[in-house]
């Protein structure tokens, strides 16, 4: 809730700031136009006629009849509403002023309405004037500003006397006696600013700050040319951190007193405080136009233009200053201009200005050392290396005193790829205060690396990390160097957490330690993966990959649909409540955009709908006699704070997808199946558009679900594999093995199987699975029907013939079947067909013997059991899934495909039941003993 309120407050603050600075831009533009007119008048007439009358704007604040201004002041939110309204009123006043100027400059009629006969007899000058009315310049005639004499509303003697009495009571400290007098004055003369100002002073003395502020605000808008009132409001807002309103009041104070340079300095400082460097630069430039010799304002404005990316503008204003001071330029201006030209790669122009400084200002003495260094850097960039070295010689003599200048020279050589020269100046800093600077060692290491001196580069990187242990880029670069030198253990030690960790330090330090950085862990896991260390690989990267995938999936959900909480809806509805009070002030316009009004109306309807649904649920619960509890609280829970992903580039590189797959394989090899399936499901949510990756992930998920004892998380994977490979028996085998571990598997997958049967008429696998389910339920007639449907598609399939035969035999053993002998005969026919298709294999013979044994034909069963005992069956590999490694080891005992022991045991049961106990004992001894 607090986070949403803060966000709403930030949006309101931003909108108020936009209104304030937008209004100020228009006011500044209007003032500049008036200044240009004044300058033209000065040039044309020589002198400007002074106006004795005060230049006073007409106030646009009026109150409707029957509205008591004192009631508005009692509202605590009145100041906020008044601020928004007056900003809109100021916009309207400026627009009206410009519209009036355009109308005054136009002739009475339109050019389109001028007829040919109207122009007859006119001179050529009159015709051109009529045709080009839109291109006329403003009249150079000086316009009188301010009110006309006698236009001020004169106060009645009664009002004057009451104001005097109230002021007298205020001076004596009788505040309670002054308030009713001033209130009566306001009721009789609601547009008198002095009454509001005095009443504000009274409430300020009483400690009623909000009421005092409201009265000051009304007084300032009723007397817009009173700079002191605007400065008072500016101080109040500025001390309370309300920067947009402070800027607005300060701009109005500057308009009232345009010659006050301190106010302009304050406004520029506020712009710097809020980070609006463009307007700050414009403000400083205006100060320079008023005070051309203010060098500090000039340099500050140039730096502000530089911060907002307008480097050319910075160069322009500095150059204009130097043009205006050709004989005595300020060296600091030349130095700043040269620096900016060098940043703009204009080294030739910078060199010209430095030479000018040498000729004009420094003819009797040498240039300052920093300017000589800049001159040398310019020569270096222009290719004059000998001249540059001559200028840099002085640094070698006093290296301890000018470490910053030496660093600039070395950095310049490094940017020019002159690594030997750069390294020379970096080495000059040894023994100085900069020798312990980690960044210096990083620069030296890069120079050594560019010169193919890897040993020295590694040493410099180690020294740098002693001072800058949290520098991730340096640590990763050093790790790469160690790997290239085949020092894997050193690289692992460099990227691993320290052994002597202090838990208290971790709790007090809020910043993330370097060993928890995602880039460090990613580099470390690549080393473990290359060395074949799956446990260390998983422990390093699994938490980061899981967190990154969770954050990415949540962000995708937010992009699809963003749920508006109740607090957000209520905040939007406030616009309607504020809009209803707009009519209390005459002359004020609504500054609420139409889009916000429409959004507020939608929010109101949505709240009403939610309340209606909630009331209906409550009424139903009460009617049923149940205790009703709302499923949602009055305050919606705050949305989860957006958290930065520890691996922001995880899904942007093909190599990272391979990393996810290797992680899942490593988890499966460590028998951490649930965690592997969780990673697979999360990855599938965010990689749906990459078919190759998704296919491989699902295949891997199917393999894991095939092996894990809890296949719930891998169910979607095996369904996808079966859906994508409907004619693969291995895929259906995996699907069937997974789903049969659930108790209600058929009810959950009946729709899927039915859909496959309807869509793929020539696919027998769903029919066989349905037959297996019916067989388990002892519904042999329905099972035989399913198997026979599959037999129609694949009559030469050994498995289908086996299933049909067993289903018919089981059906014949039922009590309700009339043609039981026919069913037995048909079943045996299918089993003999299976024997033919399997080429008299041991398994087919055993199934036939088991069928004879099951229906009571023990003589035939004994014969076929004998055939089984006569065959030695070799072990065959079990069928594999798609994309499964065919060479994977299986923990199976030898002879897992041989059925002789099973046949011997069944044969001994037949002998034993027929009375041949010795024969039964002999069969067990020969085939079932170890």
C-alpha cells in the first residue's frame, strides 16, 4: 500500500513539475519577446519613455456569487487544488495574450474577401500591404504597460478604516480580535489582496501554517506583481521539499521582479537539484545575458549544457564570451572551452584557443601547467608526438605533485593505443598517493595485456583486486587470463567465496558481495562444467537459474495482463472528486486531461461493479444462513516489487540455453529429479517461441519423468512427446508408464486419448492403451473390442495379436458368455498367429503354454513348457525413448530376458497336481536351483 501511494505521489510530483516548468517556458518566451521589442525600441527611439504607472497584471482569480472564500481556505487540500487551477489559468492567460496579439496584427478583413474592384485605385504599397498582412512585423511603436490611471478599484472609507483597525490589532498582538475584522473585509471586498495577506500573517503568528499558506496563495494571485508574496511562498515550499511548487512561485517572483539576479540563481539551483540540466543551463545563460561579466554563471551554464548532452551549445556560449572579450579573456573560460573541444574531438580548435591564450593573456609569462598538458594532448591527437613529449617533460620532474595531470596524459596515450607511452606515465605514479589506486593497476594491466605481457598483467590485476575486490570486470578478466594459462585451480579460487567469511560483516553490509554476483557465478559454473564436476556445477548455478527463470515468467505474466488494485482505482477516482470543485472558482479552467477523466470514470464503474458483486455474495450467504467472509480485503495486497534478474542475459544467448539443459541433466544425474523438472517447466514458460530448445527440454523432461518415482511435474512433457510422435511406440511406452502411476489416470487422460483416436484414425497406440485399462478393470469384452480395432490397422503386429488372444481367452472364462468354446478357439488362433510372427520365440511359446495352462489343457501346456525349457534366450536391450542415450547403463541382472525358470516352475505345478511328485522335484532341481 505504501509503495503504491509513493508511486502515485511520484506521478503527481512529476505532473506538477511538468506544469510548472512548461508554464515557465512560456513566460520566459513571452518575456524574451518583450525584451526584443524593448531593444528594438531602444535602437530606434534612443530612449524609452518611462511609465509612472506600476506595471500590474490583471488578476484572473474571481469568486462566484455566494461562494465564501473563507470556506475554501478551511479545506486542507485547497492549496493543492488552487495550485493546479492557477497553473491552468496562467496558461490560459498567456494563450489569450498571444491570440490578442495575433488579432491586433491582422487587418480587419480576410485577404480572400478582397475583391478586384476593391483594389482598383489603390497604390502598389496598399495592395502589397493587404496581400502580405500575415508577414507583417510587430509594430515598433512602444506600447504603454500597466494599468491606466484611475483604473484601480478605490477602497471605500469603511474598508480602509477596517483594514487599519485589523493592522493595529495585529501589531499589538491581538490576533483573535483581528481575525473577525479581516473576515468581514473579505466578505465585503473578496478581491482585495491586502486583507488576505494580513490574515495570513495573523494565522502564521497563531501557528496555523496551512491556513496562513492558503491566504498567502490567494493574496499572491490577487496581486501577481508583488514579488515579496511569491518569495514568501517560494521559501515555504522550498523548505518543505515541494520543488515543483517552489519553482512555480519562483518563476512568478522573477516575472514580478525581472531584475533580481538572486532569484534567477535560486531557480537555476533548483533545476540542478531536480536534475533538469537543460533548464538549469538556460537559466544560467539568461543570467549571463543580464550580467555579461558573470564568469561563474557562464561556466556553470556551459557545464549544465554538457551534462544534458548539448556539448556544441556549451562550446557556442563559451566562444561567444571570448568574442566579446578579445583583449582580456578569462583563462578559466579558455581552459573549460579547450576541455570541451577536446571531448568533442576538436583538438585543432582547442589548440588554437590555447595558442590565443598564450599570445593575448600570457605574453609575459608561461601558460599554467594544466593548459600546457592540454596543449600536449592536442598535439598527440594531431600526430605531433615529438611536440607532445616536449610539453610533457615537465611532468617527469614533478610527478609527485601532478598525479592527476600525469593520469590524463597516460589515459590519452592509452586511447590512442600507444600502450608503451601510456605505461611509461602510469609507472611514473609509483611511489605517489595514486600507487594504491586500484584503477591505476587495472589500466596498467590492460597495457601489459595489449603488449602481450600476460605475467605482468596478472600481477597488476591481483594488486588491483586487493584495493577493488568488488570490481567484477577486473575479476572476470583475470579469471579468463588464468584459464588461458591453464591455471584452473587459481581461477576457481579467485571466483570462489573467501574461506574466512565473517557473518557479522555480511549482515551489516547491505551491498551484494562480489561472490554473489551473477557474472562471477556464471563464470565459475562454466569452469566446473568444463572440468566435469556436476555437484559443484549444480550448487553454483542452480539457485541463480531458478530465480532468473521465476522473475522472467512473472514479468511475462505482467506484460500479458496487469491487475489494478483497489488502491489504484481509488486514486484514479479522486480526479472526479477534484473536478467537482473546479466550479467554485470563477475564471479557472480544468487542467485535468480528457484521458484522465475517462480513466477515472472507468475506475468508478469498476469499483461499483466490484461492490455490487460483493454485496450479492454477502446476501446469498446470509440467506443460506452461513457465515459470510469476504474473499478479498478492503485493501488489496501490494504487488510484488520488481526484482532485477541475477542473470539478465540468460535468455539472450544460445550458449545459455545449453547451460540450462546441462543443468537439468546434471540434476538428473544427481537424482534431484524434482528440481530438474521444476527448471524444465520454468524454462518452457519463457522459451515457447524457440521450438528447438523447447523440444529438447520436453524430451529431457520426459526422460526424467520416466525415471522419477514422482512424475507429476513431468506429466506435461510426456504428453507433449506422445503428441508430437504419435506413431512412436517408445514415446507411447513412456507416456503409458508415467500415467499408470496415478490412481485415476484414465479419467484424467481419457479426453487426451479420445482426441487422439478421433484425430488420428490410423494410430493404434491409444486403442491399445484403452484396451490395457479395460483389461485391468476385468472388462474383457470391451478390451477385446479395442484390441480388435487396433488389429484392423496392424494385423501383422505381434503385440496386438497377443493382446487380442489373451482378451478372448479371459472373456471365455466368464460365466455369462454362451459361445465360450468359440471364444477360446479364436483366442488360441491369435496366439498361434503371435507365435508365427515372433518366429517361435521363447516368449511366444511361453505365452501359448500359459494360455493352455489357464484354460485347463495341461497336456498341451506341458508340451509348450518343454519347448520353452529347450531354448536359451540371450538378453536384449530395453527400448529407449526419443533423444535418450542408447548407451546408458541399466542395473539389471544377467538373464533378465530368459523365461526358463518361470516355465519350469509352472511345469512343476502341473506335474505336482497330476501326482508326479518326483518329476516335479526333478524339474525344479534342474532349472530353479542356483
